[in-house]
C-alpha cells in the first residue's frame, strides 16, 4: 500500500497532499485581497514556492496548473506575473477559467500538481 502524506491540514482541507511522488496543492488565494490581479497572483506564486519546498520539490517540476480568475479582462495581469515566475524551460500544462470565487475581492485562485524528484 502506498503512503499518502497530508501537510498543513485544517478542518476543511490539506494544503499539500503527496502520493506516489506526485504533489497536489490546494487552491491558493492571496492574503491581501485588496490588491490588483497581478499582485494577488504574485502572492499566490510565492505561496506555491513555499508549499512545493515543504513537499521537497519546486516549480521546475510542475505538471499541471489550474487557474481561476473572476474577470478574463484582467487575465493579462495574471499572465504577466505568471510569465515572470514560471520556469521557461519547464512550463506545465495549464488551464485558465473565469468563475466566481469564495469572496468578491478574491480575483484569482491557483491549484498546481508537481512531481517530486
């Protein structure tokens, strides 16, 4: 039986789940939700870096990303932050969809899946 590891858990979820060398991160949002789409994205990407480190991996090992935005008209701001952050030699499969999120001030939420070394 393979082990499933769950880190940074609370009553609702685990922020990091690892199974068979694959790391799954919960959907992440910014702490400062009064910020712009670009700034919220940058905050989330820093969180992703930190959580991937907890799991013993990094952004160069991303497999897939799902990005939720509340307004496609602001997607260029998110993409600007994303392109400055993503490893240009190891881009993951990616989807970006427009939707309503948990609170009106949250403009972007990101989930990723990564491989461990």
